[in-house]
C-alpha cells in the first residue's frame, strides 16, 4: 500500500507526529508493534512548552479529561527537613501536565485515529526499510507486507532498532537505574515536580492523576541486585530524605507493591535525518529523565517536522532543516540535563560545592529562579543562557568555599581545587557543544545511507 507518511511507533511521540503531519493534509499510516500500550514505564510529566504544543494539535483537552492534572513548576529540596527552592512556571507559559502514561497514549490514539486521514495498525512490527538508491521509500513488516510512502518517521524509542538499520550510530552511556512506583497522596508543596536530594541519587516525584504520586528514584549502577536488596537500599538510604508525610506510603509501596527498574541512558546521535526518513523523540537521542525533558523535546521535534513538511513537502532541504533545528534545541537541553544530574548527585567535593551554589543562587532572587526554570522547561534554549547561569552559580559556590580557606586551609584548598576542576570541566563541555552547534548550523548534511 502507499501513503504520504508512515510513522513507526504508536506511543506518545508517534501519535503526536501523526497528528502534526495529518494537519498538513498528508495521509498518515501508523504502525505499532504492541497490541496495546507499551507495558514498561515511560514518561508522564510534560513542561508547559510541550503542553502548548499538544493544545495546537487538539490533544491537550482530551488528556486532561483522561485524568491528567496541571503541574505548576518544581520544588527542589537539598536534604531532609530543609525547605525547598520553589521554581514556578511563568503564568503566561501555562501549566505543565502530569498523567498516567498508558492513559495518555490510549487517549491520543483515540483522538488521532478519529482523524480522516490517519490510520493506526497495532500488533504490526516493522523490520526493514524499502529503498530506491539513496532514498528510503517505505517499510516492510514482519509479515512480509510492504508499504510505501514519501516520508518515513521513526518514533520507536531510545533503543530504536530502525536507527541501526539506517546506519546512524548512537553514543549510548548507561548512567544509572530508575526505580518507578506510585503511591496515593498529595505532595507537600502543591502540584509541582518535587526533587528530593541527599541520598545516593536524586528522587523525582510528581502528580500523575488526582491523588496519585509517581516516584522515580535514581539508583547508582553499583547498587545491589534483586528486589530484596533494592527495597532495603531505598528504605534505608532514600526514604529518610523524603518528607515524613510521604515516607510511610513510600515504604509501604516498596514492600507490598510491584515496582519497575529501568536502565537510564544518555543517548546522542550525530544525524537524525536521511533522504526520505527522520528520527523523532528518543529515537534521535535522549538524556537523564531528571529534568522531565523527553516529551517536551519530542513535541518540539514533531511540530518542527510538521511545519517544514507542510511548507515544502518531505524534500531533502526540509529534512536537512529539520535536523539542524532539532539539534539546535536538544543539544542545549542535553547539556543542561547532564550538568544538573551531576550536580544533584554531588558525588565529589566540587559537585557538592556547586550544589550549594545552586541553592544559594536560587534563594538570591526571583530572576534567578525564573532564568533557571526557563532553561529547565525549554523556554530558553540558548547555550549562552546556560553559560551565563552556570557562571553565576560558580561565583556563588566560590564565595561559599573561600571562608574555609581561612578556617581549614588544607580542606578549603582541596574544596576550591575540586570546585574549579568540576566547574571548568563543565564550561569546557559547554564551549565544545556551543562550537559544534555553530558548525552544525552551517554544515549539517543529511545522513548518507549505507
């Protein structure tokens, strides 16, 4: 069969892509390997920028009607019993969204399938690409059937098998493990994403329905294996940094209810488009889920793609421009996510000093909290903004460390050296990525198919 667009993957990103491309008038066919939704834990927290994108596609209201709740920002607590730094979303940006992943995908499928130029086929695994010379012209399913289209959109997630078939290499780094589970209750600082620090890894908690809280606990790679060992670790090392109002429910859930352990990866690619095909969402790369940026990044991908294809079709020029604009957006987000994760883990003296500097900086003014939140939520994607904010944090951190040079010269000197090493290492990464971003904007050709 022949279509204008084939989307491989019927999750959040695939359905958003189908909605965006169908708006251009294209006939869209979606193939999803699973009969229902992916049973594994996946993203549930979306920043306002992503929610505004859903609204433009006519998907925001159905998701709130399906049980989604408005999220008003973040609250980050440096340790047990310490008041958090509250980072609200700006009122003009609108709310974020927390929603059960499976309900979200089902609602999106219902809405998108009702559009006259979209067809969705579940239980259909795509295993090959069709080619005409250097161009992708369609796909072949596991059942042997072939389907042709002017554009193939790959939305099969971070462990994309189709990415490899295109010959697109991915730099994959295993960072940690995330243990995900839910409890009933209300978060102490309102309907915000809550980050609790002070354990071996950060804890992200957020509302994902009325009276429902999702916990995503970052566990280091060296943690014990098996359910019993992990439950013991979380109860002894992590539960003490969680507010008392949630601790009993957290421990009860760990002891009595199933939880999911997910490998956490940082994945980067050097290409996300080739003639006739593009990668969207996590298939094109992803970072640690701490900043909840994955679905917001995906919405940026599909909106950018829809705009460019709607303007000039799936031409090489349009796909090349998609690739350029996608990397302009996500590389800044990746840089911020990597830096924040290392600072929040605080596994060395320099990172601990930076963490203290972050909280002192946030306490200094509403402007500082707003600037950081704009970077976190994808409202400000300039590398220069990240560098400026990071420099301000370094200054705050140095001011905190300097008094120790007087009281404890040896320890103070070691702390300052560690801070400088950590900070300038981060700045070097920022400069390298900023340079690569500039080069990419001026020379980023489509991937050459093998």
